[in-house]
C-alpha cells in the first residue's frame, strides 16, 4: 500500500494547529515575561534590545507551524470535502480516459465524508449507472476508477460483450475498427443510464454468460476497456463505504516519462 496521504494531511494539520495553540496560550506569554524581566534588570542599550528581541523570537517549530497550518487546513478542507486530483495509472478506462490523464474527482457528489475514517455525515446523492466513480476495491487498498454498471437491486448480465441490466440490453452502436485494415480492437458507443460513452473491446467473440444481483450498499463496476480491465467481474463489488467520489473532468494530460504536460484532452468526463 502507498502512503496514506489523507492521514498524513490530517496529522500534519492537527500537529501544526496544536503547536500554534500552545504558542498562543502558553509560550507567547512566557516569552513576553522573559523580555520584561530583561528590561527590568538592565539599562537600555543595543545589547539589551538584542537580548529582548532574542527572548521574543518564536522557536523554529512554532514559526514553521504558524506558516504551514493555514495552508494545510485549506488543502485538507478542499481535498476532503470538495475535490481531489487523481492521475490515471492504467488503460482500463480507454477510450474514455487515457494513461496519464489528470482528472478532478468531485468529493461531495455522493455525500460528505470525514477524512481518513470515510464516515458519511451528509447525504447528497447516490451513484447512478453510467457514472465514472473513484473508489477503493475490496481486494486492494488503492484508488480504482471504473464505470458504475449496476446499482443496488439491479440484476446485471454480461453476455457476448453486451450488458443487460434487469433484462434490458444496453444499446451499443459500432463506431470504428482499430486499426481499420487489420483490426485488433472494436470501438462502440454504449448508452448506459442515459449516458452515451465509448467502450473498447477486442475482436474475439466471447460466448460466456455471467450474471450478478447487486445487494444493498454495493455497486458493480466495469472499465470501458472491457477486455483489458480488472473490475467487479474478477474481484467483486465496490462497497458504498469505500466510495471516494465522482470523476467529473480531465484538466491535464502527461505522457509517461519526460514528456511535457499538455491540455489537449481537457473536458468533462462522460
């Protein structure tokens, strides 16, 4: 598991805030008393003023805490309750999202949650079929991003690379062969929950049939790169308790390696 950044951010904010409060209610008064004692014991002189200045000077840890606390607090509030940046690490959501896309995750779309604990304190809305959602899967403590294709109560069937929800086929319209002359991949426009988006499959036929019934508090997730996605077909359902937020937009793209970032892919996520 990687660094738990939310926990680090919460601890950093708490520690710098506590140091600042200790300075306000305890250390500042002691420094003022020490400076007053110097004035009473010595006559006015450059050395006396220098000693008083030294006595009034904030310790380095206090100075840094006062400088960092407001910044950390603002970042904590923004990241925990409003929006969080996220970089796409794999190709499981191609063609909707490419490796190297930087996206914005709306943290309050599905409710306000406490940082680190993840406890929902305010209900806002529930995930819907067609949403692109960031969450923590049951098998790995890392952020995943997939599309919601099954909400509580749904019966999801995946047959011959076609989705059926509650017995209703989700429409697919052929778009292109990739590459056109010797195709390895097929591009389709799929309509799911009223959301039109592109999906990608390989050219090989799949006659298998898989079916799931989605229980309360869980969601069935699939990548738009249907044949190259580790998703709910393999590791199970996403829990409502592990939702991070709704992916809403791409704000930057950077190819792996030393490539410069660009903004050619900026736009809303469908």
